[in-house]
C-alpha cells in the first residue's frame, strides 16, 4: 500500500487542513495569482498560432496552440488546475512565450469541470487531447514524437493520469507517447482527497479513487519527470509529490524532486512565465533532453 493510501483514514479536519490550498494563503495573495494567470495568458492569446481547436468531438473540448514554426516542434502540453472545478485554458498560456524562445510549442488544454462531469470523464478528455496531438500534431506544427506534459495541482494529477498505464490502446497511441513530464504541486493518490472537503464536488467512490490515482497506476513504460512543489505548500501536497517521486524512481524511471523556494501553491506556477527561474530551466532542460 502506498503511504498516501493510509491518509484516507486520517480525521477529516486534518485532511481538510493538509489539502486546503486556498486556506494556505491570504485571499489577497490568491486573488492576485488568479489575476496574473488570466492577464498574462490574455497577453499571449493574440500570438496563438491555432485557437479553439476541437480535440474531442463527443465533449467539444478544445486546445490552443502557441509557438509553432516552419518545421514541427516539440510541444509542452499544459493542463490547468483548479481542483477539477475551476479555471480554463484562458488562464493557462503564460509559459508560451518563454518556451517559444527555446523553439518549443505550447498546447493548452480545456476540459469540462466537476461537478458537471465526473473525474473519469475529465481524465478521458485529457487523454483524448494527447491522442489528438499524437495523431494530428504535424498539421499544427507539432512533432508527435516529442510530446511533453505538465500541470499544477489538479493539473498535476491529470499529468499523472496521462503518464499512467492502461489507456493507450484505447486512444491508439504508443505507451511511450509522453517523453517527459512536469507535475507541479500534484495529487497522485486520491483516497485522502475523497475523504476531504473536495469530495463535496468530486464525488469519488473507493473504486474510482483507486482507478484514477496515478500513484496506484505507475506506467509500464516511463519517461523522465520533474516533480515540483512550492516550499509554501500545505503538507498534503508535499507528501503527495515526495511519494510520487519515490514511486516513479522505484519503478526504474528517472525523476527529479524539486522544492521551489519562496513560492506558494498558486504563485509557483508563474515561475514558468520567465526563463531565468529554476522551474522554467528545469522544464526546458527536460524537453531538450
């Protein structure tokens, strides 16, 4: 059993505290980060090379693509967070300019939110986005053999979901479709989450929590990853990142665990907007190999 699975038996008030990301900062700090996400992303949107590309016909969900050139480029697929119930690709493009300078494209994914749809459906949609880029990426200036993925918080969980085993055949993609990943402040075992305040909208039963937990479904074919978290994280997010890094390495794959100093759960992600931060350098290094 994963260490994280044992947390499911902890008192609700402890789990609420340890996974209360918003409660870990003041309202002013949280609201400032949300404004930064949106304003910096809106600055980038006019520079997108492809906007509102439908990647999944059943759901109608779309991606925006940035930074493509004359020849196919490696791509960083960014999956937003928001505890699976808020934010969108409109808030999530601020790393695109930094990556474009390095010859790297960015694809920002939208997915439907809870409680409108289940977490099973959210995971299916994000995996469909990867399948779409692998099959049609060259039409949009993307090299399908150099797909990298990352996300923050719930987006870190969804990054783990596309790293997990068991879904590739259904999407018609190879098991090594992902060449590198950067989950930030992610959630990798969902049993504790299902016993916290998040259950109010995510509605996970025990089987779904196990099925959708990246920590319980480590890939058979892995890739290098960087597991990052802020030094101002609530304790649950710290434990999740540390344990996922351990499990990935235990499976025989390369993982680097990074604690980002001077950052909290929300503003750590903004380090990807500029090229001189530890986090952005780690991402570029991961993609360029």
